[in-house]
């Protein structure tokens, strides 16, 4: 049965109590204001120390530190760009063979390694319903290699491969709907500006068997051309404008919306350098796209 959560009706994200232990040490090499680091902080606080991370080529492969150093207090397996789903499946199988059913295996990949290069191994793992949690921290481009367009890059954005008047003219891939079509037990969106909602979803995913997927919105000051101290505020605008809705999908059919925004998308677009070329007509076009997607989501949550 589909439902609308109490969080949506109240218009806020309810607070919950989670351990305050920080599993990221000082000395990591992330850019100032990096949303991917904030996402990792909240994720590990919710998941706890019995976690193994599988990290392919991405910003976090660098942020964690150069072998043999690491800034993370949990084990990390670095793997090839396209193999997160397969590598996480193998780690889970090895733990099971040793009788370890308590450790949570987490594939932690960027949007390039999830939406594009790594999708084949992720889809295969979903089809087999492998017992691990896959997290895509989404900064909407290949940021680690110079801000190139990915299929997570939104309509209208400039990148180094969609520059100036050649800005991206295709809509962002709806990765949650793609994963929901695999009928996995749990898929959800999360946003660094809503930590209680994010940690609740990680805790929920931890306790579910089978393949779980969390799409974590993680701002990138460098690639988005925003001040580093605005990384969280702009991420919040993505939710408040319904550009990045907070919702959950269980077993591919049971939708729960966690928050409903009411601000125009221009509030979000106008404060980022990657959208500075857009006109009022472009803002209107993007608003229409968001309104269309929001109505589709609402219908799914109320069927």
C-alpha cells in the first residue's frame, strides 16, 4: 500500500537520535564544502563501525587518501570504475562464507560510476538481489577528472564538455526509477541538507536484506561554481523546489514522499555559476519539467 509520510504532512524532517561518532579522520583531501564528505559522514554515523566500503574511481577514491593511508575508520576496498556492483557482491559472499552476517557492505560511487560506467554491474547485482547497500553520491558530473558531463548532469548545466552555448540539452536520468524497475527491496533519495532524513534512511537500509540503493545529493562547489559555504544551503534549495524530491520506494511499487517543496526552481538555478547563461524562458522550461515530474511522483505515491 502506498502512503504519504507524516514528515511530508508536517512540512519538516523529524529529528532522530544517532551516534555522534565521526568515522572520518582529519587530513582528508576533499575540496572545501564538499558535499560528498558530508554525505559520507552522515552515512557512517548511521551505519556504524561494522561497515566495509567498496569505492571505485571517483572523488572519494582520492579523498580517502593515497594507499597505505586512509582518512576513514572503516575498511575500504578500492576497485575499478565499472565494477562496484560486482566487487560488493564478492565482498558480501566472502563475509557470508566466514559466517559474518553483521558487517554491512556498502558500494560508494559517484554519479559517473553509477549512472554511466558502473551501471552494468549495478544492474546485474540488482537482478540477483545481492545483499549490499549501493550509494550514489551525486554531484552531477565527472568532477574528479575535470567536471565533464554525465547522464546525471541536469538539463541546462554547463560543464567542460557542455560549455557556453553547448550547455546540456538533455534531461537528467531518473536513476531511482531505473532501480525501482528492478524491484529491489529499497531505493531512496537523500540530501546532505536533511541529515536526520538521510541517517534514518541509511539506518533503515542497513536493516533490510537484499539490494538497497540510496541516491545521495551531494553538492560540489568547484563544479557547480558556488561558494563553499553555500554547499548545504543550495542542496536544500534542490529539495525546496522539488528539483530533487525526497522519497522512498519499497519493492519497486510502494512510494513514500518525505517532503513537498513550494519554491520556484529559479531560486536554485540563479545562485550557481553553471546555470548563469540561462534565460527566463529557460527557467520556465525547467520549471515545467519539474512540475511534470512532481505530478508523476505524486500519482505514484497515492495510487
